[in-house]
């Protein structure tokens, strides 16, 4: 099993000044599929196939790309189990969990305005 230890994460600092830079958040979250991946992972750990079935319109290639990007940005952890075939699970890091309130607010906005 490969996964970073719990001590490899740092507690985020409270910024002195908050820059008006939504681009940084969007760079971390990534493309349009990331929000749907987040939605699924807020409910708990998922395997690739589970994510693909839950997000019916995403192609395997787009899902793979999204998961890789989110892993590189530290939003999720990819854990590989040495089984035959290999089992891979995805779960959110504390950084990823911290996005829950943002996504929740977006859902509330959509419920009010669309």
C-alpha cells in the first residue's frame, strides 16, 4: 500500500492578506470534472470504477487526467493495493476536505438561481 503518512501534511497558515486571486483556487481544483469528483469523494473513499459510474458522462481518459491533476495539487490521495488486478482507491486529503464548504456554497447558489 502506498500513501503519504499523516505527518506529511502541514496545517495551513491564516493569511495576513487575502489576495483577490480566484485563479489560484481554480488551478488547484482543475477542470470541469473536478467538482463532480469532489462531490463523490466528500462521501468517502472511491475506486476508479465507482467514480466513473457515478459521473456517467466522463470518459476514462478525462477522469484519469482529472484524478492525476488533483493528486499533483495535493487534493486527493491515490492508494494502490498490490492485488491482482491492482486495486486503486482515491480519498481526499485535508486540503481536499477543506474545499467542501466552497462546493456546498456553489450548490446553494445553483439552487437559488437556476
